């Protein structure tokens, strides 16, 4: 199947985390929070009946389930996110959405205030 069309749905959440692998006294060993932005990218050909690769309402519904697990939570306490790096977070979001959307091609997680991002490409 061709993947000429790429659609993106974004969402945001606020969450806290800490890193235990940093040296003693490092600021990131203390709990702190960030505003995160996530891009969910899907690719494929539009359905002939709907004209859509995937209905954005379906994507929004599933994203809300993921967002509810992350927003205003301690990321370290979420199963699979004991070390909540951008890399692990982007992979975790992909694992939550891939069963519902075989068209999923990537997840990008950003921390805009830090100027940092990670894109996980789904295989």
C-alpha cells in the first residue's frame, strides 16, 4: 500500500518525572515537571468512501485515552516508563496507539521549553 498521504494529530500534557541515573546532586534527580507536546503521524491512502487516511475523530478518541494516562501524573510510576526519557516516552505512546492504528508511522515528543524532541519511527 502506498503511503503518499501523511496526517498528523497533536496533543499536549503536563507531567512530572525524575532521573535516578544522574549523579548525586544533579538537578534532574529531583522531581520536576514539563509541558510536553506530542505529534502522532499516520500514513496511507485515503479511503475511497471517506476521503480520509484515518478519521481524525477516531484518532482523537484514542489519543485522549493515552493523554489521560500521562497528564498530571508522575511518569516514573507509569508501567513501562520507569525511566521517562523522551526516547522511552515516544516509544511508549507508539505502543499504546499502534494496536488501534496500523497506519501509525511515527510519534514525536517535544519539550518546547527545553528545545528538545525525539521522534520514534514505528517499524
